[in-house]
C-alpha cells in the first residue's frame, strides 16, 4: 500500500512540473505579450468568420507587440 502512495505522489509531481514548464514556455517573462498573442488570435479568428480578409491582423499585432515587448524589457534593466 505505501508503494501506491509514493507512485501517486510521483505522478502529481510530474504533472505539476509539466504544467509549470508549459506555463513558463508560453507566458515566459512577459505576460502582456502572451495575452496579446491570445487576443490577436481570437480577433483573427473572429474576423475570419466574416467576409473581411483576416490575413493582415497577425502581422499588425506583431508590429505592435514586438516593440512593446522590447520596450518593456529594456525598461526593466
């Protein structure tokens, strides 16, 4: 019976580490950019469901988010 508890605790630790890795990978140092990417993807999807071409939205958001990220990173130092 104690072997099961250890195995269950090991699985919980591995799941927590896996989730922490993906959080750090996606969000990283700048949560504002992560939110901006999600918003840009959602808006691109919403516009793509209409008659308006949506290909230009992601490059536009890139032109906004990249300088914002660089400015925020330079300001921290």
